[in-house]
C-alpha cells in the first residue's frame, strides 16, 4: 500500500475497490478525455472505473496511484514503463476531475510522484507527451521541473484530427 501525503487535503495512494464510482463521476467528462490517450474511455462509466481499479490493484509493481482530494479519488497519476534498452525511461500521465482544476493539485502530485517513480523503478528519465492544445499540462510539467525537449509533429490522432505532441522530460542528474 503506497501513500504519499501532499500538502493540504490531498494524498496519492494505492487504488481501492471503492474508488470506481468517484473515478466515473470525475472521469466522465469530454474535457478530460480530449487530453488523454484513447485507452481512457468516453463516456467513462462505473464499469470502466471498476476495470481500471482491478487492473491497478493487480499491477505489480504498482505503477498508478489515485489522486485523492477530501477523501475521494478525484483522478490518477501513473507511468508506462519503457522496455528493452529504454527500460530506464517511463512515460508519466495524469488527470484530475474538472472541479479540482486550477488548484495546483496535479502539480503537487507530479512533484511528489516523480522522485517516487525514479526510486521505485530505477529510472533515469521520466517524460510526458501532452497534446499540442493542452497548455494547462505544459504549465504543470514546467512547474514540476520537466523541460520541453521538442515537438513531435503530426505523430498522433485524437478525436479524428492528426495532431502534434510536445515532449517534456525530467532527467535525473548524474
């Protein structure tokens, strides 16, 4: 069981079976879906929440944590580990329900999650690939110590559009 206390009323913690309903309540929002990979469904139902929580609980080692605000799972943060020669790198991703936007919660979560992930997985690099229109995510990454490395032009498709993604990374000092 992982718990990382953030300041105020927020924590990062392992998912719990009872998180599915709050994940569905907060995740069933096109404004969230439009900024995430297509693996994140829309609409996002309680069944989707149960499936995700079940997957997260069986993931060993644990790669995803709930972002908990006022005692309920309001979002998630996690990583997708690279393989083979890139096994020292991982892609980080996150989301939080719209009522919590603009409060700095995701920035605090990413600041806490980054060293946790580096230690837990022996990483030398974490990176994120926000879509070209996701300026809020750019700010979260920059405030969390991630640096813009470049733009991947026309590398993805979202909502029927071919789009650019920006590459941000956090490099562990040598």
